[in-house]
């Protein structure tokens, strides 16, 4: 009863759609040798009254082949609703005792626009049927578009599921009917309704008319909505490039109506500026004065690693000016002649230095008692404090002139001052000479006094020593006279020289 309802449903559908495979060209992989009555076209001849090999109404392939493939060419890419298959039975009961049922198990159906099933879409693969459940006849729902309907079976990867034949893959198709619309671009029960105009290749669902894809630039079930949100192209799947001011690109081809943002180029503004160029449409060249010559930001042109010596700005396109030079123009020029600019790279002065300065960059003031242009003039007779000299530019003396000189540069002799100075010098020399002579005399006198005093002290010491010696002798003589038995004449004591003691 269930099978009757199933078949009845598809019979109704068959009435609504046309068999678009009838009498169309067919092909099979391994034709049965020497039996043209088993040819591939027998499966689309419209005959299925005799389901045996002898009836000449079935396409049958050669024996003992691991794969089996059959296809029908519909002649155009058409809208398919379902596929009907009648398998060989040899006009015997269908079921688990049927050899042909075991060969039918595991088949696949593909819809393709080419003869390659791999390039098409698989719309059915038997993985569940058994010998007791696989029907014959069978209807396969397959709402697709294609030119070729391909039947495939194989026995290439044993072990096989229970009930599967083991002697190879077979084609035993007594009838294959493909139901759909015979004319592209229509749908509905009688294929009278046109598909929406923006459906890809005019293909829509055969039942409800929804598009099976949109032409570039459109989206939605019926492809009636233009691409938006910076998208374009097939199924609105592509992102717009860098259109100027981030405008939407053309919804069909992605082109930018008003050009590109800086840093990109091309019709779709999706190509980044190559190295060495930047800006609008990549028309500007990176500066050769960049730290890495010719390498800069593709949008702004800002140089990588700054600028070379003598250049400035984010794009390094301006020479140092305003009295500056060197790396990043961070150094101040010296005192070049007539306020000329120094060399923008090394700071040298092309025509020499202003008055009062010297050196390659004219940054050093005149020294060594010189001044003026090229420090070629000698300072006058200035009155200096240690370390000073005349002004390096004007030659003027900071503290006036030395004695005997006058003038703006102290290089003029002052005669009156010179006489006064000479007189003063004579007086000073006389005073100094007199002072020196007096000092020398005083030193000599002091020395003589000290010497005499020293000699007198020495003489007094000698007298004292002599007196002491004499006293000792007298005392000793008295002692002897008094204590010895002396029988000689009495000594005249008055002969002692007492004057010595005075």
C-alpha cells in the first residue's frame, strides 16, 4: 500500500513534467561485446514492457568490470525535477532472491554540465537500501539544472555491504526517464512561468521559481536586490576596493565611479601602489632623498627611516633652508659671507666667512689676537684682562687702550702720555734703585752687628776659661805649700800676673 502511494505521487508529478531524456543520445562505459541490442540508447527508448535481456529494451554492460557508468545527453542545460529508473528483472519477481537486485545496490546519480561526473553534482547515493528494501521502479527527487544525467556503480573497495554483488559493477537499465522543463528559463507544474530575469543563466527552482544563483550584482531568493554594503559581483560575494571617499563601487563589476583613494590603483581600486610610488592613482614617485631612497608610504608618501642629510619634510622633498643644514635640518648655519646660505648638507660656506669668523662652517670667532675678514687683521694695543682680546669683528678694545696708545683701535701713539710715562718710569726706576741700595746697606750693617756680637761673646768665653784655669793652679800651689815639708826658700808670690784677671 505504501509503495502504491509513493508511485502514485510521482505519477502525478510525471503528468506535470515532460520526460526530457526520451530518445536523447546515450553512452555507457563498457558496452556488451557483439550485442548492439544491449546498447546505451535502449534505456531511453521509451520501452519497458520486457525487462529481460532478450527483449532488446534494456542497456546492459559487459561482465566482470569493476566500474559501470551510463549517461544521457539532454542537449541543453535544463531544469530537472526528478528521475525515474526501471531496472532489469528478467521478468521475474523482484526481491532478495533476485540477482539483479544485488547488482542494483549502491548506485549513484549525478547531474553535470559536462561528461565528467566529478565536475557535476551528486544528487543521490544509495547507502541504505538492502535486497529486501530497494524498489524497482524507483523515483529520485533531483531538483537541479544540468545537461548530463549520469548513472554510476562500482565494486572497487571490498568488502562490500551485505547483499551486494561481488562479480563487478553492472549497467542493467531498462528505462531511465528524466522529468523536467524542456525549455530553459521556465518553472511551474506545466513549465509555463518564466524564471526571474536576474537568475544566473536563467535557472530557477522548477517548483517555486527561486533562483539557483544570481547574475553578478544581485542577491536575494529571486535576485531582485542589488549588491550593497561595499559588495559587488557574483552573489555579492566580492568586496569593493578602495573607492574614493569610500564610495560604493559599481554593483556589477566593482569599478569605482570617481576613482581611487590614495595608495591604490586599477579599475576596481584593489591594487596597492607598488614600491616607489604613492598617492592618487599611484602617480607620485617616492623621493630619492628618503632614508631608504625611493621607499615611502604608499598612501601619504612619508619616507621610511626619515630623510637623507640636507632634506626635510615627511616626504623629504624640501632642502634645508632658513639657515639650517644636516640631518633633519637640525643644525644652524655659521656666519657665511654676506649672510649667504650655507651648504644644505655639510654647512660649509661657499664664498667664505663674514668678518670676524673662520673655519669651513664659519662657526669659529677670530682668536690669537686677530680680527676682521679672514681674521687677517691684528688687534691694537688694548688694555687686557687675562684671556681677552679685541672684538673679533670690529677690532675694538673692550677695556680701552694700553698706556701710550689711543684711537678707536688703540693703534695710535699718544706722545704726551708717552713723555709722562717716560718721566714716571725714570722716577720709578730711581726710587726702586735707591730702595734697593738702602736695603743692601741695611742688610750689611745688620750682618756686621750680628757678627761682632758673636765675636765678643766668643772672646768673653775664652777669658772666663783662662781665669778658671789660673785659679785652679793658685789653689793647688797654696795647698802644696801648706801641706808639704818644704825646706827651700820662700816663693815670691808677688810675681803672679794678676792683671790678667782684671
